[in-house]
């Protein structure tokens, strides 16, 4: 007994910090990460009257609710922030600088994680993700278990599924708008699962052809007698699509026996409907609120399934969002606030015209994928001007209505970005060689609208950066936590619970204030 006491006093008095993990008899058998592409924190209060007892209320009443969670990078677009969730790292590390960016080698815009060799309507695709560096929490999970853990990601969009899956994910499934079927990323040894083909044979979406999900009943989806690409695209922006993703995930858990093995499995599900409905109707419209209420029922369905299939004590749920949302500019202007939309194409043309009038007629601007603007380096090379000088002039000429600040590549390169309230978040969003020569920030209340993706988010301001974060499971103490938190904390926290390495470039912290702590040996054996 004396020796034990001496050992305890040594460890606790010597400054050696024992690793801590959640106080529970075993690690979670299954982790489910639910990501709404767009979900302002205020939805929880604005839609509370729509919630049942066993959906969001179950998570909020019995989970750890982090009410001061916000992304700390400036480009709060879905692709960037899905990468943050998966890796715990920001664009300056991952290279995911937006939903899309300009690829100078290909001389065209590319979307995050788009697999270009996939045929339209194909159910099987080979390829990988656009991560430039680093691992995801799924990658680390597979490394730590020598491949025994399974990582499955599901979305209505290809890019979402691939970004969450990481480089070594077993399966990435997405809804293909060309065919109305789920497609998948496969590796050479992994064929498209037979159960997915059976699911596709159900033609899940087609029973909703010509129907309307909104209470007003004003608009139906699909205008013809048969389902086509237009209908499938419209279907994504419905609560039925959210339920389809839940049903598909349930089928994946059943058929792949996820959560049934000795090693922890991970399932990521992304829900693009929230962002599309926000763009179509407004982020704080009756349609958006109705979508949240209907999702609450889908969430309750998933929780009930997990209770029955996995056991309430054996799974962990994480709910967060890709970004928040600003009110519509028209609404803000009606309340006396300065607000508006900056058309990306118009901004690009105006800047090019202004540069041509000063430097001589040329195509000075090659592309603009807000917030990254790409100058034509060939035009600069063939001129009498140096690139830093053209960047500086362009930044001066680009400060038009709705634009707050413009930073140049030369400023980033020389570490001379002027000090300001968003400087740290801006630097976290800039990836050298992929970001533009100009980084353009809108004023609060203004948003860039891109011709190719309709971007109306992506600013460093709280309405875009602040998101919900709720973690539900025995490994967390229920309660409300107002400590500053960050979706980048998700991966390190999961890694800590599972006693494995955090993703290689993770910047987040362990959300220790909400964990059920107990000391444990660093290289403890995984519980079975």
C-alpha cells in the first residue's frame, strides 16, 4: 500500500500529466457525425416549438451543448468547414480554400473534391480527395486499428461525402442528380455494394414526383410525368432528401454491420438541403423553419434506430453545421441596416475595366471565386509592371460598395497583412499557390453571389462563423457550455476519447470541460 501511495504521489506531484479519457467501461462502438451544411444557432430557439421529445430535444437535454462554437477562419463555406471538421485544421493547412477555386494548371474553376473522371450517372467511381496535406479523424481511426475500423460518409453531394471520408475512408456515397441513384467512391478491392444497388432499385425519390413539402403547397417538385435530372436536383432541397440520407445510413449500418465489431466505426452524414433551401427561400424563411422541424423527426428516427441496433450506451452523436447564415439583405435593409449583394461577375468586370484604364487594356483578372480573385499572371509578365504593384493597385481599385477589405498575395508572402479584427482568421484561410492574388472580404451584411455556385456565405462574421455543436453520448456530461469552442475541436476530442493520435495537422483542443474524466494509462489496451 505504501508503494502504491508513493507512486500516486509521484505522478500527481511531479508535473507529469496523465492522459485522460471519458469515464466509461468502453469506447463507443459507433460514432455518428451529423453535419447540416447551413444551420444558424438561432434555429434551436426559433424552431423549438417544432421539436419532439426524442429528436433535437433529446440531444440538447442530454448532451453537451457548446453555445459559443464558431469557426475561426474567414472563408466560411461548406467545403472549407467540412475539411475543418474532418481534420481539425484550417484551409492554410488542408488546401481547401473554398467550395471552388481556380486551377491555373487546368485553366478552369474546380470544385472541392470533384472527381473529374466520373461518368454522369455512374454508380462506381475511382479517385480521391483534394486534401493537400494531413489526415482526417477517420484516417487516424483506421491507422490506429490497423484497418479494422470502418469509415463511411454519406451526402446528397459528392464533394461533401469525399471531404468527410478522408483519404482512407472505406465508403463515400452521394446522391447522383443525373440518375437519381446513390453513387460511391470505390478502391480497387472494393466493388459497389449489392445492398446499395437494391436501395437504388427502390427509386426512393420518385414517389415524391409532383408533390410539395411546404405547408403553403405553392410549388411542387418535378414538372413532368417522369423523374429526370431537374427533378432529382430539386429533390435535394426537401426534407424527404434528409430522410433518404437517414434511411440510407441506417441501411449502411445494418448491411455493413457497423458498430458491431471490436473496433470503433465512424459514419459521417452531410445534409445539403439546409443550404439549398436557405438560398432558394431565405435562411430565416418559413420554408427553412419547416425543414428544421421535419429534420427533427428524421433525427428522432435515427436515434431510435441506434438505440435498438447499437444500444444507447454504445454510440456517440456529434451534430454541427458547415456554416451559419446571414439574414437576407432585403430584410436587413428594411430594418435600416446597410446590406446588399455583390455580384461576382460584375465585380470582376469592373475591376478589370479599372485596371485596363490605368495600366493599359488587357485581361488583368483571370477568375474570381469569392473570396479569391486571380490576376492574369501572363498579362502581368508581358507588361511593364511588377506583380506586387499590380496587386496593390487592384486592391485599391476593388474597394467598391459592399467590399470591406482586400489583402494581396504579396502582403501574405511578406507577412505584412495589416493588423485588424479578422487578421488571424484571414491568415488561416490563405493557402499559398491555391488562394488568389487578392483575398476580398465583404462588409458585414453584404455577400458575394457567384455565377457558378450562388455563394451567399463565406464571410468571417459571426452570422456565418457561429454554428451549433452538440455532442451526445455517455462519454460527455450533459449541460450547456459557454466556453469558446470550435468545430476544429471535434477531431481532437474524438481522438482523445478513443486514445489515438489527433489528425496530423489538427489545431483544435480537447473539449475537456464536458468529458467524463478518469486517468488512464497512455497506451491502454482498447476495450472490446
